């Protein structure tokens, strides 16, 4: 099967935290329907960038961010607090903590670029 045939017949979608892979089948009336892939033993390669789950109000849960970047969140929060009008308004300190935050973001992007390669197997599952 050529790459063009694969691109025309197989599709993917994201639903919440899951990825779905479907194949296009012709229906009797000439339309298209999308079904779970029925072929076993096919190899697929998925390249992706993982993103952590959003924060919740549950303080017992731990962040999926690597520990070395927890400080970045603190820098951003402190910067935002210094930007609030009132007694805490201090734009110089806000700018300093913004710079610290951006340095951590830059370092995080470097780490993310180094850790792109991973592998795994997707097993068919029926619902």
C-alpha cells in the first residue's frame, strides 16, 4: 500500500486524552463511513508532543511537569501578583520574575526537543 493510499484511507482524531485511528470504508449508497482499523499486524509510527494534564483544585495530585520546572510556575504566579494594582504593584519585580519564567520556559523547550524519540505498540481494542 502506497503512502498516498494510506493518507486517503486512514485517519486519526483526538478525543480527550486518547487518540483514535480509523479507516474509511465505502457504504452501499456510495457514501463514506469510518470504522476502527480491522487489519492486524500493521506497523504505525506516531510522532507527538506530550502535554501535561491541566491543573485541578485537588491539592493531593502531583503535576505531570518535571520537577525541575516547578519553579517556572512559581515565577509566573509571582510576576502576575506583582502586576496587580494596589499595594503589591511593582513592575520592576514583575519584569524580573517574567524573565526568570521565560528562562525556565526556554530550558524546558530544550529538554522537550531532546526527548522526542519513543516507541510503543498500539493494540486493537473493541468497545
